[in-house]
């Protein structure tokens, strides 16, 4: 019985899948551990970028271009979510700065 050896592209795709999964796990660790809100926002953005890369890699390995549409949609949603979270973090930091500096509210 003859067994075919994997091609270089198949081997590279398998290695890339493993590296992407390791990167997602490390980014999730940063998301959980923090220590601050901006760290968590960046970690969440990194996870979505890695998920887009995973979809694109899966599209290459399977030969179905529909996964590229999924990757594009995920990238657009991730961009909007990152902008919204960044605005939230900025307003939160401004509010904290006003609370520490704004002693005029005290009688």
C-alpha cells in the first residue's frame, strides 16, 4: 500500500494552524489576566485578528472561498467592536481623571 507524503503546502498549513492556535491561547491568557482595560481591549482585538487569519487559512486548506467571506465579515465586526471599546476606555479614563481632579463638587 502506498502512502502519499504531505506536500510542502500541506505541512506549512498544518504548522500555521498550530501556531495560530498557540497565539490565540496566549492572547486569551492576556485577556483574562489584564492587568488593565486597554490591555484587555488589545488582547480581544488580537484574538479577532487571529480568528480572521484562521478563517483565511482554512479557506486555503479546504479550497472553499466562502470562508474568505466569513473572514471579511469578522474583520469588519472586529474593527467596529475595537473602536467602540476604545471609545469606552477613553471615556472611562476621562471620567476617572475628572473624579480625581474635580474637587469643586465638594462643599
